[in-house]
């Protein structure tokens, strides 16, 4: 080609001997020929190059061109599958190794294979297959010549499953995680026990993953990558100090509780109080003593019994024939308000927890309404009030036929109505004293000694004395009354009233209803603590009268003594007191009754002469 060009130059070059011909006329014929020749030559060259390229490519169809390397691995002439296998073998080490996570609780590891660290043979093979085959025909020709002569080494590539690495790091660090343990407090059988708090720990899996990725994502990563993992402390929400404060507060609450109602009081033992106290946890992790109020209410049985007072419905006061003459007013009852009292006790315990002194707790009571109110009852009869009352206790023994000789007269007299001007007389009201009616042997004063069981109905003087004192205090007109031979200490001094029937005569007790309306006698009989009680009440419509009873005036006192008498009726050394000493004396008691205007309607003085009565103790000789 070059020789041909030289020949052309020579043909076209002007000779020195050539006459001077104007150039303007020769150019149109020379340069077109030059351009056409150049184009034809170039086309011929390109055609030859294209033909040679097609022939070269045809020889490497589906194979990698010569001179192509990946990470130093020669892939020249290999097809895709061969290249994949070669690269897989050459870079198999990418999957061999591990990430070591170093913690203060020990080391844990994640193998490379766990998060699929491997050579990216697909992309490396694709790149190798494309190498030298891009661009224009001339660029491809130049590239393939360069590859053949110089070769080209492509960089290796790898794949890492980032999500799997993050999950694996979390998984291996999870066993090292420790939840914090709150301090605990509780009670068992009245004993408070505590468990100390313990802080937890956790490890920064996300930070460890990021640090590990920065290394394992490089093809030059070592076989073992060590990552220091930061630890975070997880503090307990409830500290030991919180629990200690709750324990101190609870211990202040432990102690007996005194519950009061008026002049009554009950002491609830500390052991019982302990069973009421527990602990409760707040939503914010706090802890504080808690009180079981239902348990408090359940422990107030004795208190409830002591406080309880039954409601009394309005009662119709009737004659023996059943005619209603009046109404006794109703009275509200009361009962313990268990919930309110339990709440008050709980508050007192909470005050103790805050450091307050233990103080008695007043109970709360609730009103109990009667079934029949006073207003309802008075629609049928006038309202009556209690005008006078008295009660007497006595020892239940064979001296009074175990209470029967006292209670039976009261039972017989109960409900007796005295119309205006009518007089009450003991024996007429009681009727015959017989065993058939329930009376039995009892004591009486037989001259110079006391016979404990010598009289039928003996002992009923406790009942007659009680009624006498009720009528006296009602301001009624009093009649017959006789004092006992000697003073019996259970009776009001100078105001006893004995009754009896014997061959020597009858002693009785009387009084008269000198009011404008009927009166009713009501009685109550009961026992309490091994003693018997009898109570009489006089009911009527008040007329404004007032009653004044003076203090006993005592004179001529003779001191009693107790003598010891030895008898052969008792076993040796056995003692039996047959008589109890009572001083001899004279007693005067006055009563004044005035009407609503202050005028005196009754004024009397009761004189009692009590015999000296010495005590006697018999001893078996």
C-alpha cells in the first residue's frame, strides 16, 4: 500500500522540466481521484478487518476471549459453565471463615456461610463474557488485539446476605442478654421477706452488624473478623431502696389495733394485723404496702356483736283482755358498719406507715330501723312513755328455786293494766303460789336464822322489791310496804319490799294509779354472766309530774360480826357459811312528787328498822 502511494506521489509531483501551467486548471482533475482512491483503500482495509474480526469472534462464540482473567484466574476460551466452575473453585474460600463477637460475657461467632458470604460467580462470569466485545467494530478489534497481546484482570466480586448477618448476630447475642430483675417484697405468715434487685444487660447487635459488614463486605477480609460488642446496662425499675422503704413502712403498721365504741374497746392482736398487710406494685414499678380491707371486716366479729343493738318496734300496750290502751315508742337499733370501720382501720395503719403514733380507732355504726315505727303505731293508740323502772340482780341458786320464784311473778304480772284509780296488790296479781304453777322451795327468814329452802316461792321478794321501786320512781301513789328483817345488800337501802304469807299473817305491797290515763306494767327477765336479772317498767302517758327521792338517812348502826361454829354435820375441815353479816340500823328515805305546776301531790318517808344479823360459818369438827 505504502509503495502504491509513493508511486502516486511520484506521478502527481510536478517535474522541474514541466512548463509552468496554471494550477487553476489542473486541480479539478487530481484531488477527486485522490479522495476516491483513499476511500476505496480504507473500505478495503475495513472490510478485511471486519472479515478478520468475524472470523475471530466466530472462533470464540459462547466462550471468553483470550487474555481475560478474574482475580488472577485465567478464563481464556472457557464457556459459561466452565467459567462458573473455575471461579467457584478459585474463590471458594470466600465462604470459609467467621465473625467473632467479643463481649465481656464471652465470645460468640457467626460463620461466613451462615450469612451466605460467597463469590459472585454469576456477575464475574457475565463481566468476563462481555470483556472485549463492546463498542464499534474498530474498538472491538483494538480491544481483542489488546486482550490477546496484554490480557486484562478483572476484580473479583462477592455476595453477602446483609439481613441474614444482622439476624445471626442478634441470635448469637440473645443468650447473653439478661433482663433486669426488680427488687421484690412480700409477706408470708406475717413475715416480710425481700429479694434484692439485679441489673440486666444487652449488647448492641445493630452496631456489631454494621462493624462486621464493613469488613466482611471486602474481598480481602481475613478468615476471622473480631468485633468488640458494646454492652448496655438495663437498670431495674424497682431498686433495693424502694423495697427497703416499703418494708420499713409495713413494719410500722405491724402492731395491735384498738377499736372503740363509746366506753367499750376491743384489742385486735398484732398477729391478726399482720395477715391484713401485703404489697402492691404500681404501673411505674413502685411498690407500697397494701391492706386487705375485706380481711379486716372479717376480723370484726366480736366488735360487731358488742356494738349491735336490735331495733325495737313500737309495741301496743294491752290489757289482759287484749284491748290496746297505748303504744310504747319504737327505738332505732344499730349495727357495725363493717366496710367503713375497716376503711378507718386501714387508714390508721397507713398513718402508722407514715410515722404517726398508733391511736384507737372509733368504729362506724349504721342505723337499724324498726319494723314498726312509732308514727305507724300511734295511729291506733296514744303514745306512752316509760314513767319509772328498776332492775335487780340475784345469784341463781336453790335459794330462789334457780330463779323461777323471781322470774315467774314477773312473767305473771307482765302486761298488767291499771286503769285510773285502780290499785295493784301483789298477791291478787300473782295468784296462788303452787308447784303446779311452777313455783318451788326457796329461802326465807325463819326468826333467828335463814332457811335456804324452807318456803314455797321463797325468794320472790327480789321481784316485789323491784316492782315497788319502779312504781315509786313513776310517781304513783304508794300503799303497803314492809322492809326485810335484816338488810340485803342487793336492794336499795331503805326501799326494799318483802312479801310473804304464813300463819303469822300476810305481808304485801300495793300502789295505785292516780293518773288520768291507764298505766301498763312491763317486765323483762334474763341472765348475764351466771347471774339472774329482773326488771320492771311502768308505762303511761306523762302528766308532767316529777319525782325526787332523797338519800337514805342511817342511824343507830350496830356492827355485825361473823362467828365460826364447829358442827358434826360436816366432814372434818369442811366450811359452809350459813349466814352473812348485815349491820343493824334504822334508815329513813323520803320521796316528794310534784305535779306539772310544782305542787306537791305525794310526800312520804319510809322508815326501815333492820335487825343486827351476824354471819355464821360452820366448820366440820
